[in-house]
C-alpha cells in the first residue's frame, strides 16, 4: 500500500476538493458576493482602526465585544449567545465534529449547499440527501419518513436554499423541527437572510433543538470570513468545545466590529440588490428559451430550455465573453440544464444579460 492509502481515509480519497475557479479578468457572478464596497469615508476610518490592531497578540479568546455587537445588531433574541466561525463553513464543520458519534447521520434536502455533505464526510458522518420536489419545495412526507428512518443527529434546512434560491414553507419547516425533537439538531442556515428578510432567529426560544446559522459573507463582507450561529446555551456550550482556539483573527474581529456600527450601509446595499433581482429576473424571463425560478436570495437559478444549446454550452459561451457564473446543470437531476447567477450592479447585470442573449443565440 502507498503512503496515501496507508494514512488517508478511503472516503476522503474518494472526494474531490471544493473547486473555486480563478476569476481573474472575468465579470464574477459565481459566488453570491455583494458587488458593492464600503463608501470611501468608511474605508478610510476602517483603515485607521485596523492600523491600531495589535497583530502581535492573539485575538481576545471570548470575542466578547464582537459577539455583543452581533447580538445587538443582527437580531439575536435576548438571552441567546452566538458562536463565531471562520465563515459559516467552519461552523458547519464544528457541528459535524461535535455530533460525529459512530453511525451518526446528517440529513438535508437536495439539491442543497454542498458543504453539508462534504463536511459530514470529513467528520466520518453518513450523509442522507432527500430530494426536493421538482418545484424545489420541501418534500415534507419524504423528509419526515427519512427522519423517522435515519434519526439524523443534524438536519440542515437552508432558508433560502442554495442553489435553488427559494424559501421553504415555514409550516413544513416547523413540522420537521418538531419531528426531529430531541434526537437531533436542526440547523436553519440563513446565509441569504439579508435578501429574504424572513428569519427563524426570533423563534429560537420555541425549539430547544433549533440552531440558526448566519454569515456576513453575502451581506458584503465575504473577504473577512465570519459566520455566527445561535441556539440554546446548553447546545452552544458543547459546540464551543470543538471550536479551534482563536478561530476568528484580529483583523476580522476589528473590521466586523467597525462595520457593524454602520450596518445600515450594508442593509441599503442589500435593499438595492433585492430591487436589481426583480429587474434581472424580469429581463431574463423575457429571453426566449430561459426559465427563471423565484428567488429570495441574491442569485437567480435559470434553466436553459433551448433545443439547440445546453447549460454547458451557455456556460462556456459566457466564459468566452468573460462572464463567470455557476453551471449547476450536472449537480443534481432536478437541476438539469440549470445555471446560477449572482445578482450584481446594474452595469454587471447588463453585461451578463447581453452575454446571455448572445450565448443563447450562438
Ligand atoms: N450556507 C450556504 C447556504 C451557502 O450558500 C454558503 C456559501 N455559498 C455558506 C453557508 C458558507 O458561507 P461562508 O462560509 O462564506 O460564511
């Protein structure tokens, strides 16, 4: 046996790394980033704040100030605390590691965010995917049957869902949270909450097994890598035990504290992206051979319904025009011929639309 076979777990060897394409020179619409930067005055002030950060010191391990600001500014209910992660990706990993009893399972509707399944596999958990209905709503009966059969330690419900963009029915979600009960945690992943605005955060006190996970990435701070998650204190204490020490660095901490004092700026950017989403959806819908799905997120899922070209063809024709979106057409049978595009500035949306028109004609 080779060194790799000797030491690396077979399920890890069977995985492919999470692929992030190099977007140099492209109009980048593949990763649901907020295209707007902070206004110049705020950037200058932020620069001064960051200059004062003690880079020679480890971060304050309790993150007291940052957590207090997150709780105050981002709608965490009174009496609830948060755990912070290096992006919500790290929080997903923390939950997986904490719950990785031998034989434990992770359940999520599919298609969904790929890290739920990947992180489960990293931690040695079995992943069970339950297909959504063709309209991307939850198949409640199938979810409840899977919960009964597999007794998942972790169930993820992304609200809104990535890559489909829709929000699931709240009553269905509540039924699922109740059906899981004290046999598992239900993580409601609200990465796209700034664009949906609906949230389960105020409902934390109703459900001891509910965990609400968020990120500042889509709000406009993808580069600083900061996620936060809230749930009952008892559960939070356990998750916190497997969090790597100092996992949020001093620059992220200082930048987040500063920006959260000005969160209204980011909220206004999210509001304008919601408006752009409506416009972009209408213009895409008007193109022949394209189906656009309803979205409560900062991206749109579109299906190519043109007998002459597939989603692969449109994706590469867009690349030729220096526009990078995400081809999800082979990710799941329900996504056949689908593409996902981030909603951006009016200028970038126009470039995308023009490139899309030309690509569909090619
Ligand atoms: N959850 C969902 C549903 C996502 O789509 C993403 C990123 N694409 C994340 C979590 C991870 O976000 P981050 O690590 O940037 O906080």
